[in-house]
C-alpha cells in the first residue's frame, strides 16, 4: 500500500468520524432549543393568565398599565426570541438530515475502499489499523 493510499484511507476515516460527531451533537442542540421554546411558551401563558385575572376582577387601570408595560418589555422580546429559536431548530433539523445523508454516503464509501484494499493490496503484510470502536459496527 502506498503512502498516498494510506493517507487517502485515513482522510476518509477522519471525515466519517467528523460526520458521526456532528450527528451525535445535533440532536442534543435541537433538544435544548425545544426546551427553551417550551419555557417561553409557558411564561407567555402565565402572563396572559395574569392579565385575564386582573381584567376579570376589575382591578384599576394602573395595574392594567403595568401589565401592558411588562407585556411589551418582557413577552414581546421573548416571542421574538422564540421565533429565532424556532428558526434555529428548523435549520438544525435540516443540517442533521444532511449530515446523516453524508454519513451514510461516507460509510458506504469506506466499505468500498476497504473491499478495494482487501482485493488489490492482499500482498501487504502490515495489517490495516482497526477502526474506532464507535464506528466499527458501521463498517
């Protein structure tokens, strides 16, 4: 096996490892963003419930003004943040799908390279280095 072929196999394996790492990290980030979204939704519901109680009990306009101010200063920015988080979740889900597709392609290519090495470089006495344990079952 020439040095260029060994380097090619190593580069391919590193690319697969990178893809696997991305696949491992993306679902965790999506889960975190969804939790943030749920928290913002709950806080918005609490503010709306508080407003309904104030109106239903006939509290004076002073309290309604305070609620309006808090809504404008707290809830609206949280809603904007929620919109941003939802967009980020959508982007991460799209990236995850692309990354999984890339991973499948990389693993298929690695399998092809391993078959090629076994067929064409059978005379090499030095064993091929074993793959990392976390991707060995994929190969």
